[in-house]
């Protein structure tokens, strides 16, 4: 088993997707995406969540029955992903920002192949990409770097909505 060789373990356990959502875990993600990807574990990778008891309670309440929730710092999430003892799990990782997603992907070899963007709120310097998602110039640069490393990046609010590929994301950003 390679350090992050989940893809080589007979296809049983792996990172199904890494979702970037500034709300992290909420009902739509918890139900729609866990069902769609058939995950048994959600790993929230966020340095703030490990010290915020209110967020922890809210995320535990939003977690569907039968799904294991693991709330870790970015470094802690990397350790979970790289630990072969979790190889049988089917995991969705959630980060708050593109930068956090890039960090996790960069530290876990080829464990993460798909990055799903959704629920990125508006803010200073951000442009609307999709109905509920906004990105900054820096977010686009991070997306470009991740793509150059072979990561598939797309934006989709929920499994039933239209999926935008990275070219469409760029096109919408440059409008």
C-alpha cells in the first residue's frame, strides 16, 4: 500500500470526492451528496472546527444516520486520508476554501481525484459563477494549479442540478 494509495486497494475504500463549501456540512450536503456518492464517512477538514463546539454540535446534528463524521484540522484530515487503516471506508472530504482543498490534495498524493465546488458565498472580489457560487481570481488560480496536477474539478449545487466543468467555470468567471 502506498502512503496515499487508496486507489490501489481493490477499489473498495477511497475518497469519493472532496467538496468545497463555505458552510462545510449542512442538510443538502449531508443527505443528497452522501447518498449520491454512497459514502460511509464524512471528513470535515477545517482548522476552526476543532475548537468550535457550536459548529461541532451543528455538524453532528446534520450528519445522516449510519454515516461516520470526523472533524479534523487540515493536518488531521491529511493524517486520516493517508492512514491505510481507513482504506475500507468510502469518504467525502469537505473543506471551506479552495486553498484548504489544495492543501489537502497536495498532502495526500493521488487520494483525491475529484473536487466538487458548491456553496461558495459572495464576497469582496468574487464573481458569480453559478446560482449560489462565487469565486475570486485567487480561487481560479488554485483551480488551475489543482487541474495541472490531474484533479478533476467541477461545480454542482446538488446531484440533480447541472454540472459545470472547469472550462465553464472559467468562462463564467471571465464574463
